[in-house]
C-alpha cells in the first residue's frame, strides 16, 4: 500500500533528523560552532525532503480515499485504520506508531538543543558584559560622583 510506504519514508527521514539532532547536541556541548552551522545546513535539506514526503503521503491518502466505496471527507490515521483489515491494518498501525514515536523523540531532542543554545547565549551575553562593562557599572555609587562634580579636575590651591 502506497500510504504505508509514504509513512515509512517519513519515519526514515525523521530518524535521520534525530541522528542529526544528537550530533547538534554534541557540537553544542563541545562548543564546535562551525560543525553546528554545517549541521544546520544539512538539517534544512532534510526538512525540504520531509516536506516533499509529507506531500506524497497526503496524495497517497487521498488516492486511497478515492478508491473507497464511501470516501470520507476528512482523513485521519484512525479513520484509515478503521477501514483497513487484516495485514494492511497491522502494517499501517505499525507504521503510524513508528512515525509518532520517532517524531516524539525528535521533539524531545530538539527541546534539549534549544535549552543548550539558550544557556550558551546567556553565557556569551554575560561574558560580553564582563569584558565590556557599561559606564554605570564603572561608577561605584552616586554619592562619590556628586562630590566629584563640585571640584575641578585640577586643584588650584596646590
């Protein structure tokens, strides 16, 4: 069945993305920004591939629906599984479960990467503030600056 094949293709690409996501985690934790940027480019290619595969899955679902004697207006995997029987139903259920599991794991991994990236950005911001302090942090208080404003730079009584 074309729909099962399309779901298996989506699962395989999601697994590729999951592996790439784990490599991104490793690059972030080891502070390898060049490698991380290269992985982002590779990720974009896989996302374009996913978009094409999702389009194929939708077309396969529509084609399957048109072949049915009583075509449904909206197709969900549950509705499709209810209409299938025997081995086709089991294969479709397994494909849907594998796709869902892989997508869930990918989402969890990407949330980890997001947290690591946010922490990295906070560290960079803190480091920049320490290296380049603002003018207000250079002053040690308003009282000392008020006393200084009444005196000239050079003391004329010397």
